[in-house]
């Protein structure tokens, strides 16, 4: 490998050239020029050697100059780095230090020191380092490194790192060479790093403990245990063994112990009696309260005895504050040493206080929610209004596909007819548990959830095998839809019945108009004939008979209506007496005979051999049997067969009417006893009646304590109507009641008739005049009262609705006048309700007669002059 010289100084080139030149001349003289010049060989050698010495001196001087320059440069570099170097000659006992080192250790000058240089060095450095050197010399260390701390001359301390090389000669250390660097800043940074590392480690440990606490709190359900766990962790952070959590009562404002650690029951009892402790003060101030030293803090002198007895030297209190700024209580830690809390401890206390506040708020909220929910469920359970909650079920596209039953109150379960356990958790559209599963109801529920608006609707429920109607009010709630509902099936059926009744009412009114118009035509015609001047006496008598017959027919229609009304109101009174059923049959057959004979029916009456006695109203019972016979004749084709049977069966008397008529469809059997009901398939046979005969008959039978039923094998197979009545004891014919007859030769009465209907009052007056009574007429209330005062009649027949004074006012005036108590007051009115009768009696009337009044009834009234004993006389 060839070494290349790189010389940059021109002086070096000249000196090197001089040496080469001298060497060349010496060689020439030695081997060629010497002899040529005639010089001896030794002389040439000496000349050459002298030249070489001169050259070498020049080179040596130049090397020293260059070494000094290099040393200066090295010292400049060392000084620039701040590193102090030194050289200690252990044999000569000299010490050489660089200016940087002299400044570091506080030497006056950087020169080599005299033999007493050790005395000039810092004492602690010499003493400590000499001991260390002896240890290194024993080890025969070639080098070592050490950190040294010295006091600065101007104050403060300095840390140095020393690296030393030991020169050994013949097994003895003769020289120490080394360098020292100031590491004070590094030591400071390292100390700060250690402190930061320690603090970070502490924070990590704190966070780990807090994380473990949070995990444990999630699995703890009771508030007391949660508070105790947080308190134990905070005590650990403080290095304390005691702590207390106190909470404020929201209602009374008193402070109560929630949990504690490190205190026995006796200590807690003593603390509860303290007049004002740290917990109470913390709650009052709503800020941290600290006792650095319980022995000297004058704020809590009244607690000092307790602190001394328990060995408490410091107390740190932190308030528990809710999210809205409300003070909930206090968290305190009691320490065994007197000191103030560190910043870390204050931070951790705040964190723990916030955790406790959160759990206390959650407990309050949970209690309030539980209380509210309990009240809500109690109200719902006690409520008679059915209520359910439905939770929507959504599909993959987030559309509602169904609802789940999540709550039902008792009323809802009862109304739906299902146990709650069978419905909860089930789907609304589940066929096994379907309620309101029709598309309309389901869409209403969906619309309630999607629009967040209350929807009111009627739903049809087909569950359970029968149809029911519900009125629903669906309201949106956070987790679905709440539905209030009520069963309106009865209302719906009532509406159907009302519609059916309205239809029947219309049919009845049409029939009534027809039945009332039918007699009017012959009455009008007979009247015209009787008024004709060309009419013969025979024609006039015939006209009178027609008029009487048609009026009687109209009276019967009105009587049936009045009877039904009285039965409905419970105002019809039976006149029961021992009655022979045979006599009832005779009367009933006589009534129905004209229709039976007109249609050519065969009537068979079957009675037992012995009389069948009943405790009954004979007229009403004959009316029942006559209605059954008329009904059978009406719905049997001409030439049919009708049988009237009677027998005793146990304690009952059974009456049956059989016919071979058109029969009754099975679905119509339930309607035959309803008001205004007539068989629709009967065609023209339904004409000639109001459809109230069977309803009236059934009502009369039930008033007697009996029952009525109908049976038919179907259309075209006839029908059977049965009446069952309680059978009475056997009686003789002499026990039967005898109808009162007008007594001939009865006294004549002085009668006042008051009615604004002149035809009615005039015709009634004509009848009374024909019987020989004295009659005066009045056409308004004032005139009636004046005639009574003028003539004092025995009997007053007063219409209620007259102009001037009403009948009630006239009756009150008569009763209030002298002698008015001797007059028989009779109300004549078309109003027959029980309320009307009561009003008439309250006004002072003795009798209440409903128009039209029969001649027989009027004759009896004139004969007896009856007072209030016969309070409800009616047409017979």
C-alpha cells in the first residue's frame, strides 16, 4: 500500500528540498566529485554531515512550532466544549488543570501548582477522592469514571462527571490524566424526569384504581355499597384509614350518615351529636373544607375533644354537588397526621365526590321513577279503564311489521278475556292471541308511532270466536304506543237495536196511520149518509152502528197502545180474583170468533173435566187468550185448524194455542214477542194490526207471574203458543166476580164540563143530558171557575190543557175556595203517563180519566159519585 504525503505548508517543501540537496551533494562528492576536485573523502563527508545537521535543526524547530500550534488549537477546542482536563504527576506531585477545569472547581489560575497544590483543591473533593483512589489502586484499575458533587465558590452546588486514565510504571501508579464535565443540568433534568416518571406512575396507578372502581360499581346495585367502595378508594389515595359519607335529606334538610369506614358504632354516635362538624360545614359552604391540624384550627374547637379521643389530626372535606348545582352531602377523610391535602389528593377527592353525586342522583331518580311508576301502575291497576302498551317490531328496512304486548292493566286483561301472562311478549298479529288484528287498527297504531300524534278510532276484535267493538285512543309514548280502550259492543248492539227499533217504529207509524185511516173512511161516509136529508131511518140507524163499530175498533187500538205503555212503566194494575179458566175461554172465543169465522177456520176448545181456577184478572187473561186466537187465525190460511187447550201441570196452569198456519222461521222466534214485530214472510197477512198484540200478551202474562213461549217446526208447519200461569185453589162458580151494572133509577147529578174542544165537550154533555143529568159547559179555565162559583156543581169534568187557566189551576182554585172539598174533580186528558196522573192528584183532582171515556165508565161515575177510592179508573 503506497502512502501519499500531503504537505500544505510551503516552508516544509523548502526544508525538505534543502535536505535532499545536501544529501545529493554529499553523494556526488563521495563517489565522483571528491577525486575530481582533489578533495579527500573525509572532508566531503564532514561537509555533508554538517549540512545535514543544519537541515535537521531547521526541521526540529519547525516541528516544535507546529506542535505548539496544535496544542493551542487543542486547548481552544477543549475550552470551547467546556470540558476541563487535568494531569497529575504522582511522582513529582504536580497538578496541571485547564482553564475550564479551574473555573469548574474554583482554582485561581490554570497553571501547574506548587507541591502544596492539594491544599488548594476543595477539601471534600480531596478527602472523598483519595479514599476512592486507594480502592482503584488496589484493583489496579487502568481507568475509571465517577460523578462528584462540589459546592460552588459563589454558592450553590455543581455536579461533575470525571473520567480518569491511570498510568502505571513497574506496578506503581505514576500519573493521572483525565477530563471533567459539568453535569449539573443533566442531573437536574434527570431528577425532573425521575419525578415526572414517579408522578406518571402514580397517576397510572390512580387511574387503574379508578378504573377498577368503575368496573366494580357497575356490578353493585345498592347505593350504600357503592358509596362505601368509593370511600375506601379515596381513603387509599390519602393513605387514610377512616372516612365518612353524609347525605342531606331533601325534605327535612338534616344530615344523615350514609356510610363510613374505620369508625365503630360508639364513635359514630358521638359524631352524630356534635353541634357542627366538617360534614355539616362542607354542605353549608358547598366548597372544600380542610383542617390542616385539628389541634390548632379554631373553627372546630367544639369538635376537638372528639378529634383527640379518636386520634384525628387532619380532616379533608369535599362537597357532593349534583349536575344542577344542588348540594347532596359531604365526603370526608380523617387523617392520623397533621397536613394539608396535596393537589393529587384534592383532584382525586373531586373525582370521587362526582362519582358519589352521580350515584346519589341516580338513586334519587330511581326512587322517584319507582315511586312514580308505582303510583302509575297502582292507578292503572285500580282504574276501571282498560290500558295497554304496545311496542313496535321493525323489519330490516326499519318499517313497523308488528307490535308486542308489553303491558296490560287488570281491567284490560278482564276486558280482553285473557290472562296477562298469555298476552305479554306475544305479537299483536299472532293468530293465537289476535286482538285488533284487522288492518285498520294496525295502521292506526303504526300512524300513532310514526306521526307522534294521538289517534282515536273504533276497532273490531274477532278473537275468542265472537265479534266485539272497542273504542280506542292510541297515544305515542317513548317505547311504543299506549292504548286506552273501552268495550263498546253493548253500545254498538244498542245502536243496531235502535236502528232496528227505528225501522220498526217507522213501520209501526205507517201501520198505525193505516189502521186509523181505515175506520175514518166508513165513519165519514156513515156520517154523510146520516146527515143526508134523503136518508131513511133505517139508513140512519145503520150509519150509527157503523160509526159505533169503527170507533170501538179505534178505541181498542188505542187501548192496546196504552196497555203496552203501562206495562213498560210498571203502571198497569191487575184486578185479580178467583177466576174460572173456562169463563176466560168463553170471553176470548167470543172476541176472536168474527175473524175465525170470516176465514172459515175450525176451532177446537179442549178443557179438563174439572174447573181450572186461577188467581187472575179475568178481563186481562181473556185479552191474552183472544190475542193468541186472533194471531193464529190471522196467520193461518182459510179453512185452517186452531186448537185451544188448557191443563193443569203441577202447580201451573198451561194454556196452548195450536194452528196449522204458515209457521215461524227459527231465526224469527226470538222476535215474535217484540214490540211492533210482524213476520216479514207473512205477506198480506200482517195487515190489520199494529204488531203489539203478542208483546202486550207476554207482558200481561208476566204480570200474573207466568211465562209465554212460542214454538214452530218451521215455515208452513204451524206454530204453538204456550202460556204458563200459577194455578190457584179450586173455587166454585159463586166465587167469580160479578160485573157491576148501572143501577136503574140512580140520582141525577149537577155536572160541569170544561174543555176547549167544543165537539168533545158537547157530545159528552149530550150523553149526560140524555141520562137526565144537569150539565153546564165551559170552553176555557176562567169560565169554568166562574160557573163553579155561580152554581156549585157536584162533579166537574175538567180538561187539563185549556186556555186561560189550565185544568190544574182550576182544580187548585176550587180546592182552595169554601165548599170546594165537596166537589168531585175528574181530570179528562189524553195524557196517560204515571207522571201526568201524579200531577193531577197533586193539583187536587179525585180521578184521572184518559180520553176517550167509555159510556159505561161515565155512567158508573155518575151513579157512585166516587172520590179518591177509585183513583185510576180507565176504559173497560
